[in-house]
C-alpha cells in the first residue's frame, strides 16, 4: 500500500472512531450508565440547591455544601435556611452517618457493598430503557460546566425525570423529577463545583457529639426472587392487576420484613425513576381504610395491605382496587 493509501486508511479509522465516540455521546443510555459508574470515583466540592414542589408550587428549599473524595467518601452539609443549617449526612465506604444538631440526633446506617449497589443501579437503568423512553436533549451549561441533558418519559409521553450530566467527569450536576401531571416536584442543581478541591483534615471523620442520641438503623433487608420470599414468609403474594403506565413489578427484588411481629412481604414496583411499595402480611384489623401521607392501609381476604409511594391519589385508588386476595 502506498503512503497516501496508508494515510487514507488511518484517516478512515480515525473517522469511524470519532463517529462512534460522538454517537455514544448522543446515546442517553450510555450517558446515564457513565453517570452511575462515576459516583464515588470523582473528587469534587460544590454548592447545591434542592427545591421541593407540591402541585407546581415551591414548598421547601435548602442550600447544601457537597464534598466528595474518591473512593466513596461524601459529606453533605446544609448551610441554609438557619432552621436546618448544620444538618449533615456523611458516607464513608459502607457507613452512613446522619446528624441533626437541632435535635442532637444521630442515625448510623450500615450500607450494602458499593459493588452491589452499582450493579443494582445498572440493572435498574436497563429496566428504564426497556419500559420508558429516553431522549437526548443536547447540552446546557450548569455551574459553568457543559452538561448532557437526558429526559425520561413514560411510553405515553409523560415526563418522569430529567438529568444534566457533566460531559467530562460524568457527575450529575442537576436533576428534576416530575409528578404524574408532568409538573416538577423536585429539583437539585449545583450552583458551583470544583474538581480540584482541597479537603481540610477531618472532613470525612465523625464522632457523635457528647449527649447526642445515637440510633442504629436497621440494615437494609435482603432482596430475593418472589418465589423464595413467598417460601420464607409462608404465604403467597397478592399482586395488583393494575399498574400506572411505565411501572412494572420488580420480582427479583422482593424482601421479607417484620411488621407487627409478623413476616410481611415487601413488593416493589418501579418505572426506573420512581418506586412504590406494597406490604402484605397475614391478619385483620379495622375495616376502615387508614390514610397517612402517601400511604393507604386496609385489610382484605385475611391480609393487611399497605400501599406506599409517590403515586397520585387516583393511581393509588386504582392500584388498591385491583388487589383482590
């Protein structure tokens, strides 16, 4: 091959590689996968705003200082408003500390192995791709960084989640979640971020203050296939016949927990971005339906059921009505 021919061949390969790389950057699934793999592996520090909405109206907002040091060390401290300032969440490897200086309450939680969490998030992402629509929306500037914008919809076109992912570090810089009517229900976004931070000594150390109440949170229950959970609980699950658009039963992530001294099935349903749960245990109780916040508890067919999660009142009723023991 002549020198000119070799150069043409090299140029052709380079063009293919470049085209493949650009195609990947336009691939919303690949971008979200990289954002999962980047968690806990990138040093950065910044300021983040978190806003909660109800019915399209802002009801709460906080400012946070976020500090992350690889591998898997994160400190999040609320700086405003004054009523919440100093509230802190610290994660070091597999231990999470939550501290509220206003109540002097500390919660210590033993976390699952990082590798297991990452693999589960990747599996959840695959479910999103199977049951939802992913859209690449181009790039936008967030905290002075160029971010890829990904939007997740139900198959019916209702927005569920929107993410802004840093095009170089793959850190998620902004997230919005939507209610069933397509209105923003939460927004979290960085206003400043620094990828070459200097962490003062002790940043990721924590000892409960003298006099604080320390609570050891229960370990996360073991997840297992439905058949094994039913065998362990001693009864069969009653599944809803109706699910809101985009949701599916996660039959490999069922858990058995104790409720009221009895074994109960914890049945999760997810659309990839949001999850609601159905708890089922033997027993009877008051025939009146109990409603508390985002939960409904009732009894039917010799079982007690509790439906819990971020569903609209209409969807809650439809799911409940379709559960027929």
